[in-house]
């Protein structure tokens, strides 16, 4: 659950879509999943939303963590 001060799931999705593929630089994604972060990641790196996405051009899979303020805390 999100608290009053955290960004919404819709905002997290917009932030994830604005992050280009690290391999080919495209912004087209065929799969995008936004879910709340695990308790472990929330405590360890301050992640609130966990994004899994697959590039629509090259097929590379990405994992992105977003904190309560909307900043990307990691991208892999």
C-alpha cells in the first residue's frame, strides 16, 4: 500500500516509460509491469515501486526501482 506522500502507480508507470532501453535507446515496450516493492527492497534501497519491462524493439528485459519521490533508485 502507498502512503499519502508516495507517488501513485500511474505516476511510476509514466516514469518507467520515460526511461529508454539501455541497449537500443528506444522508448517502445511490449511488456510493462508495475508492482509494489518487496519489504526487503523497500528497506534496503528505499524502493516503493518495482517495474519489469521488455523492450519492444530489441527484447531486452529491464528491472527498475522507483522511490517515494519518483526518483529511479536502480536500473538493471
